[in-house]
C-alpha cells in the first residue's frame, strides 16, 4: 500500500531501478505534500474520534491545497501539467451492456472459454476466502463466510448482466472503508452513491483532485497496517514466528496478497508442527502413593493397591490433537516401568472434553 501511495503521488513505481528519480526536487515535493496530508489525518483522528473525521479532514486537505496554490500564485494549468492532480478521463458515451442480437453472439467460442469460466470461479472463491481472513484480522471481527459468498455471487450475477467485470472482496479497499466509517455504514453508502453518480456527472472534476490527498490517505492506512503487524507484534511473537511474519510481508510486497497468504499458510503449518514437536505433551504425572481412590474397598483390595501403588501412574496431557499417543508418553512409560524391557505396559489415553 505504501508503494502504491508513492506511485500515486509521483506517477512512478518505486523500485530499485527508479530510486534515483525519487531524489529529485519534483518528486520530493510531491512526497512531502502527501506526508503533510498523512500528518493531518493522524492528528485529526487522534483528537476527533467520529466516523466523519476522515472525510472532513480529506475535504480540508483539498481546500488547503488550493489555498497554497493561490498563495504561491501558480496557475492551475501548470499545477495540472506538473502532475499534482489526476488527469481528466477521456469522454465516453453511455452504451447498453447487451443487445438481443443473438445471431451475432460467438457461440463457437463457448467450448474454448469453458475452462476459463471455471478458473475465474475458482480463483475468485479462493481470493474471497483469503481476503476475508485478512479483513477479519484487520478489523478484529468474525465474518459470516456463507453470507459473504452469497452476496458476492449475487453481485457478480448483477455485474455480469450489466456488462461489468468480476467482483471480488479486496483487503485494501475494505480496510480503507473500515478506516473511513469504522463500524457505521456511512462510508459504504457514500462510496455507492458516488459510484452511481459517476454515470450522470461529468468526470472532468477528477482533473481538480490533488494526488497528495489520496496518497496521504494510502500512507495513513499503510502505516496503520505496518504498526499493527510489524511493530506491535515484535514483542508479542516468538523470534521464529516474527521472522515468518517478515517473510510473508516481503512476499506480499513482491508478489501480491494472495501469494503471501498462501505461502503464509504453509509457513504457519510448518511453524506449528515444529513448535508442537518441541513441547512436552505431559503436563504432570502422579502415582498411587500420592493420590488414592476414595472408593470404599475391602482389606484384600487395599493391600493389593498398597503393594502396586508405585506402578499405578496417571498422566495429564496437553490439549494437542494427534492421531497417536502424545509426544513423550512412550519414553515416560519406559522410565516409569524400567523392568519391562521388551514390553510396553498398557496405557489408556482418554480425551476429556470440557463443557
């Protein structure tokens, strides 16, 4: 997200080969303007904790930008030519998404596109599941997967009927929506209203939108994510888990979110298996000399239990799911009963479920 903010502010993608371009005066001024908007958003959110704080601060940033342009005496045409604002989109006429001319439909191409249809469905479903996991961690809320998949399926049917693209849940835009509206629906309703109004409003106003405002918003959301995932977890996670988190972050930056989450699942499973293998599954143990049964027994049974009390042992194991005996149980049984060299005493493992 921070790399995207740098590209929005300067128009160039931040890479090793383009680092020198970001050191010139023009790029530095645009980056500083974006950082100024970021500072305004951070300070405003700290002292104004309402859902409308971020939209109001963004409007104030736009007003401050044009006040600065007016005070400096720079013509608006030069501001647009130097790339401080977005370019005006090309004019386009409204066209119906489909017609009823069925003979012109390329029916012969359907067999070749059949595999692509299944690939789109599969990739979209996987992306939704992975992105929802990231959204749950960012928002600290549990999502209803069944509801999300049903809503996304209905949205894709509607988008396809109106000539739109395949819709999918994204982490960045959802986190931005969450940052704008927090727990209310104001941000989502505003975005929907603006999207619908774009069909009727002349899009030339985009040429007057400063890039530093959107770039500052992206930097704000990016630093929130970095502070939460990389800085806040440095003292909470073990060294191996934190190194895994850094590796996943690098993969996300280099190859995308889906690749990072996929590799992260593999790294998480390997880390869990390594950690679980080092943990002693036996929490504590005791024998018959320490704890005796409270059941009333006869003299013969009490004498037998007294003679074999040292060989009656019980183990309390940790709650680690396994298809076999817990780690260390066999070696523990051999230490408890050293006389049985070629035979392992009968051990009963019973899972106790708490209500």
